[in-house]
């Protein structure tokens, strides 16, 4: 959204204007895929769980496949991981909502193409450093891993928690950022203060308004929107990995927010819902 605010692209632009290859749903080869459709999970690109399971369900550490190579192999006819049926939906682009990690990875790659800087380095210079997120990075190699919480799972057979190692996958812009609650709170503080943090304008307020629409019919731009038990609207996003559970949520009205980062998995999202309902508690 920093690049959007600079006028580098429009949300309804065909992403092929910025790619070194031509991407299209093989069922609708003449229909464009836009930035807005990727962000709203309406691009008709499908997560192929049969292929991606080897990365998403086992912790292998930092990815070894470069982002560009991964996307070309997945999205282009002739690519070694291309599958017209499993990698794309039958629906036309923008006709249906399907949550898609690959689509968000493609957004990360588009940032590389537009800015001329690798996605992880762009984030470090333009987000992590101005937001004073000194303990945040996309790759394990850029962190002191001795300070990272170890992902765990409870073993019924031995009646204790076991260490699962640290994960990483080639579509990493879709959800492999390592951070702390304090660091991540800096982002949320800026988001609720018109893009400002420590008197620095990190991103423009117009970008915040674009990504947090109040009209359900517009679809979701990365954030989800739902009504709490108290009938208030809340923006949130939850995530899950092997031995990891995460949540970020906030109220655009009260400016209160909550961030949960866990090195274990929960049984039900209802546990999260009870916590985030506290955002609307009127007590100090």
C-alpha cells in the first residue's frame, strides 16, 4: 500500500503489466487478474494442497526455492508444478471468494517487480526499520534463532509437548514473518494512527481506508471483518502453522487492538473470539 499511495499501480490494474511472464486462469485466458482481486482473494488462483502440503505441514526452516522460480513453476503452463485443475478454480476471476495463500505470495512478488527490491529487503527498509521492529524478519537466517520460541505440539503417546523445529515455505509472503508481540504492536499502533509511528508517516492514511472497507459487499482486502458478540465490527486476521497459532485484531472505532502469537495450536477459534471481544470492553 506504500507503492499504491505513490501511484505506482491501481487496484484494478492487470498484474501482467508488471510481470515478466503472462499469467491467466487457463479456463479464462483472456480475463485479467488484478491487484484488488489478489488482495480480496478473488483471483481464481487456487492453493494446491497436494503440492503445498510438503511445505505447510512440516517445518523445514527457510525456503530453498526462490520466490520467482516458485511462482513460475506453479502458475505458468510448462512449469514443473503447474496443474490447470489444481492450481486454478473454474470460476472467472473476481466472481468468487476463495482464500488463497499463493495469491498473496504473488502480491509479494509484484512488490519486488515494482520496487526493484526483494520482498524481504523492501519490508526491512520501508516497514520494519521505520516501525522500529528490530526483532522481525521473514527469514530465520536474519534472526537470532536462540531467541525464537520453539513451535510445539502435545504428544498423546508420551504425554508431553515436543519441539517441531522452525518452519518456512516458498510462498513466504503469505505468512512466514517472525516477530514479537511488541514489534508487531508497532505496526498496529501505526495502522490505528493514520499510518504514523514515532512522528514518522510510515504509510498513508488513504491506504488504510482502502484496505479496511466497512461495506461487506466490497470483499475483504487482507483483513477479515466480522461482528462480535456485542454487535460491533472488528478487523482481524488469524494464522496457523505447524506448532504456531497467531491473531491480530483491532477496532477502527475504539483504536483498541490485540495480538496473540503462540508456539502451540488451539482447538477452536472460539477461544480467540472470547479474547478479541475484550477489545470493546470500556474499562481502561
